[in-house]
C-alpha cells in the first residue's frame, strides 16, 4: 500500500478527504494528517509518504514552501495540490518542485481518486519493458532544462485532454517553435509524439494492474473518444486495449 499524507488547514475538508475517499481501492492508505505546512513538514519527515495531497494556501507555511523544504531534504514523494487558484505562476513554481497534479476546489466525486492513479500509476515487472517498447529511440543523455520541464508537464498533465504543445511552452516560458525544435533534437520525438507514447504507457500499466474498465482508462489517460483511444493504442502495441488487458501484455 502507498502511504499518503494529507495536508489541509480546514478540518472539515481534511476529514472529507481522509474518510470520503476509497483509498484501499486505489492501493493507498492515509499514513498521517496535518493542518498546515509546518506540521506537514514534520509529518512527512516522520512517515516518509509516497504521496502528499496538500492545500496550496494555508496560514503560516503554505503548500509550496513546505514542498520546497521537503525537496531540499530529499523527499521524492508524488504530490497533488488542492487549490482554488488557477494560475500559471503557481504552475511554474510547482513544476520545479515536481508536483504531479492540481485539483481545483471544489473537486467532484472520483476526481481525487483519478488524480492519485495518475500520480502513482501501478508499477509492475513489465514497466521497464513497456518503456523500452514505446520509446525505442529515446536518447539516453540528460535533456536540457526546457526539455526536462516539458517532460514533467506532460507526465503530470497527460490526463488532461486539453494539454497542448503551446500550453506546455507557455507554462515553462519558451516559444512553441523553440520547444518543438529542441525537444525533437534532444529526444528523437516530437512533443506530441512523446505525449501520445506516454499516455499509451500509462494505459498499458493501468490495463495490466488495475481493475478499471477500458472506457475508464481511456478517460484517465486523456482521451475523450474511446474509438480514438483504441485505434491509437492498437497502432502502438498491435493489440486493442481489451486484447492487451486479457493477455496482460504477453504478446508484445
């Protein structure tokens, strides 16, 4: 079970997250709760969570400052931020702190569970095999700052059907043309192709390791149309999603 730390200053909301989420069904358990950033810092040090779900604005130490200090101390937990603020400034700061997802308050039933599955996709013995299969030409040398940040944005937001190269470029502060050029040069893939392959990788993990239906996984990896998802999946793997799920990927 993945250990989860909940950091939220409003007690009613915090208890709603703790008690109103079916954590066991997504492979998680709440290891600790905190009412502010300073308390969250101490609780994270004590329980070493795999995932931190934190409010952004809190009295005293806010969520981003807590995360900045945790990253300085070597914490590598996945992070989901809860916020009423939809801002590029916050997004840019959060990217540099390795935030996996944002949920705008008030969020609806199922949205947190979906965000957790995106932040902590099921890992299995085939994960590295799937990566090698989908990214056979990926260059091994470390990418530059902009390419690395673009990858982080895609890997954190692949479930958003509206994510685009122009939005990614705007988020990291570079022109779309320049990003496309250096991304292809440094990875051998265009940004759109990398994003598609990443979505298919996450779908493969979920199809093999979760009990979700194909149409649910389609939505979780950023596709609005099931037929388009199925066609894209088959293009990259040679199998339909249902065929892959039935075979557990053994025919790759």
